[in-house]
C-alpha cells in the first residue's frame, strides 16, 4: 500500500510540473453601449505560460446569441493565442454572457465573460421624415 501511495504522489507531482497554463489579457470584455446591428466581434488574447503546447479542445457559450471561435492549432509555450467572440447585436438591451473554454491546461475549464448594452440607434427613415416635415 505504501508503494501505491508513493506512486500516486509521484504521478501528481509530474502532472503539476508539465501542466499547462494560460493567462488572458482580459477575462471580461465590456462592449459598453453599442448600436443595434453594429459589429459584435471582440477578441480575447491569451499567452501560453506553460512549458508544453496548449490545446483548446472546445469552447461553449451560455446562449446561441454568442458564437466563440477557438484557435485551430496548439499554442506553443510563450506564444499568444486568440479566441474570437461574436455577439448578435440585433438584440436590443443589456447582455452578460459566459464563454467556457476546455483545454489541456492545469485548470481544464476556464470562464470568460462579455457584457454590454445594445441601443436601438437612429433610424434613417425617421430622421428623413423629421427633416422633410412629413
């Protein structure tokens, strides 16, 4: 039994030595107030601070209005990677969405967040009718 316990400890130590980690420049992106139907794409930038290639296995969002795109290739140690997120800005009102990343990092599940407020904006038809006196 002592041998098994020793092997188990050695196994966990070796895992922590070779474990991957990544550090994000921002873990929350605040869109602020944006107009309806404007560009809803933003980018989370991260750095692989581990000593092995970082592989993003999959990314999920908390709703269908947010579409994340993962890096296709492993991110090498010391290199930067990007996760693009597109929010459907045709939905007027406040939003706060979570993006979950699954990877081979020491902490295999990481949460990111986007938030903001989509305003209606000014309609060109309404503006024309106000100037023409109709």
